[in-house]
C-alpha cells in the first residue's frame, strides 16, 4: 500500500488529524477488524468509529447474530471507539456519507470469505468502497482464523419464524376463499388485487421472508384456481403467463418495499422515543431550582427510562466521591466504592456485566463534560447487559451528558455567586474604608489639635478658651463614639451575629436614654414629644431601639436648620406601635425616599458630614424586630421618618401618666406643651 503510506505521511506532515472508521457486521470475524482498527488508532493517536449499517436484509438476523453484533460494538466502545448504528438501504452509501460527515481519513473493512452471486455481479462492500472512496484510504483485512465473540446472554424471539410463514400461508388461503366467492362477478385482473392486498398485509405484519412466500403462494393459487385450465398449474394462454410473471415480480417488490418501510417506521419511532426522553429531561433540568432538585430529576428520569435504580455520586472538596442522590451503598462491599472511584478517575465503565468488577451489583458510568468527569452514575438492575447494549449505552451516555452539563452549570453558577459575593464584600470594604477614613480622621484631628493646644499653651490660655477646647474634645469624642457604634452595629447585622435581647420596655424610657446622648446636638432645636398616656409596653432590644432613635434624631438635626422644630409622636395602629420623627428641614429629593436606607447613600454628601450608615442600621434593626421603616415628605415642609414595631404578646399592665413634653433650648428644662 505505497499510495496509502504516502497519503498517511502527507497527512502527518500537514498536521491533519486522522479519523478511522471500521465497518462492523454480525460476522464472527468482525472482532479482528475492531482490533486492527484499535491498533491503528493507538499508533496514530486518532479518533475511531465502529459503524454498523442496518439494512432491510438484516431484519431476519438470528438472536445469536444480533447478540454477536451487540457484543462487538460494546467491546469497541470499551476500547475507546464511538459505536454507531446507522439505518439505511445500501451499506456502501451509508458508510461513505458517514465518512464524509465526520472527516474520516481511513476505512477498515473485512474481506468476504466467500462470494455470493450478488457480490460476483455487483462487487462486495469492500470493492464498492474502494471504487467510490475518493481520497479516503481503504484497508481490507482478512478474518480467517479468528474466533467468534463470546456471548453472555440470549434474546427470546418475539415470534417464531415458522409461525410467521404459517400466518403467510393462512393469509393467502383467506385471499383465495374471498377471490373464489367473487370469481363469478369480477374479471381476473380484479382478483389479482385481492392477492396483492394479502401480500401487503403479510409484509406489514410478518416481515420480508413470509411476504415473499405469500407472493409465491398467491401466484400459485391464482394459477391453480382461476387460470384456465382450472385446478392445474398448466398455462395455455401466454397472456396469463405474462400476468403470472408480472404478479410474482410486483408481489416481490411490494414485499420488499413494505418491509423496508415498516423497518424504517420502527426505527423512526425508536428515535422519536429517545428524542422525546431527551427533550423531557432537558426541560426538567432547566426547571430545576437547585442542585438537589436537579439530581432528583436526573435520578427519576433515568430510573423511569431504563427501569432500574439510579444513584448519583459527586466529589467533595477532597475529591472523594460521596452519595448525593439515590440509595446508599453497602458499607461491607468495598468493591462498589472502588469501582466508583475508578470510573471517576479513568472515565470508563465498571461493575455488573462489564470487564472490570463484573461480579458486583451496580453498573458505574461517568458523568462527563467536554473537559472532565464531574461525577459517577450508578445503575442497579436485574439485566445489566441490556444497559450495556451499544445503542442503550449510547442513549444513556447522552442522558448522562445532559445531566453532567446541568450539574456543571449549577456548580459554575454557585462559583459565580460566591465570586460575586466576594467582589461585593471587597467593594464594600473599599467603600467603607474610603467613606469612613475622613469621618474618623476629622474628630481625631480635632481631638489631637485641641489636646495639643491645651498641653502646649496651658499657661497662656484663659479659662474660657480652655473650656471651649475641652468641650470640643468632648463633642468630637462623642461623635467618634457614635460613629464607631454604627460601624460595629453594621458589621454585626451584616454578618448575622446580632442577637436580639428582647425585654419589655417603655418607649419614653428608651427615648429618654437616646435624648441624653443628643443633649448637646439638641441645644439648637426645640423638641416636642407626643406620647399617649395609654401607650403599651413593647418587647424589644432596648439598646438596639435606642440606636434607632439616636440615628433618626441625629439625621433630623443634621438636615434641618438651627431653631427648627423636631417632633416625636407615637400611637398604636393595627396591632403595631407606630413611631414618627418629623423635622422642618428641606425634605427629601423626589425618588430618594427608598434609596436613603441603602448603605453609604447620602442625600447631600458634600454638605453634611456622615458615612451614610445610620439609616441602613435603622432599617436592619427594625426589620430584625419584624417591623417596617420608611420615609416621606411632609405637606407642610420637611421630612418624616416612620417605623412600626409589632406588639405581639399581651404586655403586662402598667399605670402611668405620660404628659406631652416640650424641651426648650433656651430654658434647658422640661415643661408641658
């Protein structure tokens, strides 16, 4: 094969990728072709395909031949080939079409041991491929001396062949009786149609062989009963001889075509069932909301299709397979875990009826994407050979490929979400540092400067200046303390570490504690507090609620002009305690009512100092208590912040007066409003 060798060398020089096709038939010597193709593929590092073309002439294959063909294709698949079954009319045409579609460079076929009349006249499959192969190399290998492939199972025929032929004879007999009844009333050409109808029925129901028999029996019966001289096979009129010959040929053609159509219809129905199963599984996987739901869909669908028990195993962080869906493995049988781990690492098939650990119950197959194995699928059935059939195995691999892609997609989605959370955390950390750095440095700078002035100029400063510097240090320290509290509260709330210490409290007690912290800030703002005398106790975390009131009041102080009034009111509404804090400032810009509760969001970042965390902390605290908080503009001007707290359990009774109070910045004491 010098031409082939030169073609191979040219392909290697050009860097082309070799692809090898080996034709497989029910012959016991096909195993030799598969081995030769495997050696060739290993030597060339090439992809290779084991292809069998199912033609109408093979519809009568015996169970042993069908078994031998399946075993050969399965063995080729275990050796690394892609086992493919093709349905067609002519072997040569189907192989050449497949070779062109898959860029095959070499074809391996067997040399027939004996030549039949058809092969003598038209040439064998090997001859036809050589004549029509074009630039594809064809290797013809002899199969002499090769043993048959061992078989491990036998299929029960659906219907004995003998009974099919008896049914064909019975159909011809029924057609003869009908024609005999109609013989006095119809011409002979019309009676021929009755026999044609019987031939079509035999071809549709019984197959090609019985239909050929029905065609021959129909010609004989028509000649014997309806062609003069009657009840003999003698034909005196040559016209009738032509009619009988045409009847035989047409019957044979009808038998062949009908059997072919029937076989193609069966193949189409089978492919339709597989396509429907793939579509149903794909749709179910798309609708799965989590990895557990996805694995349940995979187990349920494959178990229903193959009528077996299915389990899915996926690797953990250490790369060790763990059961994620299905039945637990027996802890006493270490071979099951060994087979699963081997399949995950090597990507082959192991377990029941396979070449590796065939004695165990489970059959293990890899869940593989285009790049790697991501898990293992275990199937347990009473007939593992049925699953290892090349066609069933190929269908199972398609389902497993869908499952693997869906699992990989879910894993990538979780990784993307984790990466997004990390990016958001990093971004929030950077924003926090950039936002807080100025607010932390400012009070520290003021404190350090005031303290330095006191230390260095203690002898030259008068008492009034010293008091102002000390007051400045005190004010900035308080402000720094509130800022640090906000940062700590925010970090605890975001991390989910804040634990609510719920106790019964009076709202005015919590409010009074908050006002003590803001006494210096409130010196320029009159404060009106309106609380009903029958206000019930509330079961809240007093320290956190105090933080809410401090932040809301401080926000109103910062955003309203000096001397403007701030009002705090409360009432019971729909089994909730409603608290309102209103100011007389400029109000909220349109569209900012909800955004002001976002982290680091400030309405006037250049005009008002702050980190933009106070309102976010308020929202988190209120929502952790089961309440709501929102903001709005007042019709008479200014903004109002409202939040609710559920009353929940029946509070203990408490008799108390609760007058309305006015805190005046000029008098510095409480008085009735």
